[in-house]
């Protein structure tokens, strides 16, 4: 007996452990509103690069899109923040909104520098694309004021990016950082974006090259020890100030060469761009349409605030009243439509019951006006029957057709043949044998034609028996009138040419 092969069990798809963390992370939309220009559009693209990977990098924005469109889509995509760029005559503005209930912070961008300009100024830029697979760290400096607007700014900047657990974080994933520096005196906020790189400390230049798998040139050395123990740790172009401010002891192993656990390494930062210098203008409740909680340039009294609040409440009540009235009108129209439908169905059912038929008979239509009997009309109007030749039987339709037939000119075939002259006593001309030629074209009623004449008529198409008369019969009255005008014009032109010729002869 053949043994049955045991089938392999299919492994179920592994569950993504980080899926819940991905959904819980703050996501953002970065876009512009209105006409902003090419530089601001590039600034929007650079800001999306900073916010990666938790942002819509290829977000398409159209002119007809309104803010409600983005809000309606944000929920299903787990979007928690909006960053909007606008441009006016006064300058460029940045709005940061927290969804779904606000608040909205409005900043004025006094200065900005694009990523391409920052990279072009660096000697050794770091353009590795793998560094954008993880979110950056957030560094806040000088956000220590007791004012509420400073605390609100600090919480907004922190919540733009995911938080980290310092006990579980993997240092190999930390590749970038974002810094916000606040100056209390001027109220300016400096935004910077850096790449993080860790290098070992206390090694000579030769050892660093060996660690980086670079083959050195040992031709000028007698022994490798001379290369390893030579004076100087680095060239002037590679000198960077290392000290307690940037030297750390690594708690984990890092993938880069020379950085091992419990060893001392230095943290190096390379700017990636963009740069922004921001100033807080105002803070609003809700998403760009709430009450102003803080304003940097305007201060209002309690009375003015109460009036503004009362006006907003009044507008809100009017809006709710209009909405309720609209709902009532829609419901009323729906009930009326249903009642009309039921009444029409009841009438149809009642009529079917009365007639006892499967369907409803169509009402008889009156005869058209063209079929009216002219004879009966004449009898009712005058009092007696008309003569036999007064009306043509067949109604107005027949009369119209006959009037069209009268306008058609008689063709050559409709004319009487010239043989009728024989009946009037006129003798035909004798032929060369002295006999009367009565078997000619005139005797046959015009049925035979001269071959050359018929050919000429076929070529020119101007014979009297062609289809020109039938075409004229098919013309509309307007077309006939235009044709008559053309003929009259031609006749006038001929007369004028004759007069001119006659006048020239008299002058001679």
C-alpha cells in the first residue's frame, strides 16, 4: 500500500508587532494653501522630508480642495497634525494644527533656507537615504517660561514627532535630530535639522583608516609601527572640537566601525536643512476658526472679548436654526412625495377595478388639422354645398402637394409634339426622294434624340429634361426666393454691361 504523504502546514502570515505603534504614532499632512510661489513649494517638499516616515510624502493638493477635505480624510489615515504654508504681501506664514479639535498655532517665517542651499554649502554632506527610514529626535532649548503660550508651543513641537523610550530605544535607528531654539528676548524660534554620526575618540588618523578598511600607503615607512605611532591625530581639515560636551560612553554596539559598547565616542552633527526662523503670531481654538487665545501684537479688553463671543454664539445659533429648518423641509417634501405616490396608485387601482381590464386605455386623440374636411366647413359657413371644382378632395395636405406640382415647369416630354401641325393641315417637307418625312423625331413625340445633342447635354448637365426641375420642387420657399434674387442680379449685371458697351460706342 502506498503511503500517504503528509502535507506541510502552511505558516500563517506573521503579525506585524509594530502595527499598533505605527497607528499610535503622530502622522502629519504638510501642504500649502493659495498661491505661494516656487520657493515655498520647495520648502513644503523639504518639510515633508523632515517629517518622514510618518507623513504623506506624495500628497496631491488641488486648487478646489478646501480644509474640510483634508479634515475628512485625516481620521481614516490616523493623521494628527497639519502643517500649512501660506504667503501674503507681508511674508510667509506657517500654521500648525492639532486634530481634531485644535488648537492652531500661527507663525511668521522671517527667514528660511532650502535644503539644496544648505547642502551646497557643506564640504562633506551626508545624503544617505537610509537615515529617513526612522523618525528624528526632538531637542527643545529654552522653552522654560511660565507663560501658557510657551508651554503650548513646547507641547506642540514635541507631539509632532513620536516619543521614544530611553530604556528600549535602538541607537542604530537614531540617525537624525530636529532642534527648536527659543530666544525669550526677541521671541524668535530657530528650526534646524541635523544628521547624527558617532565616531570613536582617541585614535590616530592611521588607525581610523585601518578601521574603515582603507589600505594605507606604507612606502615611506620602514615599519608599520612608525605609521601607527606617528605624531598628530588628524589633519587640519578633519579637526573637530571634541570634549565633554559631545563625548559619550556608548551603552550599545553601533554598526559603524570602531564604536563598541562601553567605549568613548564623539557625536558629530551634519546639517541637512531646511532652516527656519519663526515668530509666534497667535493661537486659536479649533482648526483655524476658533476664538483667539493669544495674540502677540493685539490685546483686547474683557468687554471686547465678550462681544466677540456673543457674536459667534449668535451666528452659531442662526446656523443651527437654518440646519433644523432645512431638515424639516426635507422631511416634509419626502412625506408629500410619498402621499402623492400613494394617491396616484390608489387612483390607478380604482380605475382598473371599474373597467375590469389589465391596463388603462389611452385617451383618443383628435384628428390633425390637416385632415379637416373643407367641404363640410364650407357648408356650415355658407349654407349650401360648394361647386365641384371649388375644393380639391384630400384636405390641406393634398392642396399643398398640388401647389408644389403647379410650380414645377413643364419639361420637354410634357410639351405636345410637333406632329400636331400635320393635323392642322400643314404638310411636312419632302425628302430627297419626294416623299413626306413623317417618320421623324416630331412624329415619334420627341422620344428620339440626336445623339450628339444628347451627349452634349449629359456632359454639361444643362438640358431641359434633367433633374433641375425636380430639385427646384424639393427646395423650400426661402431657397426659391434666394435663387430668384440671384437671377435678377445677373440680369441687372447684363443690362449694365450692355449700357456700358453702348456708351463706349457713342463716344467713339
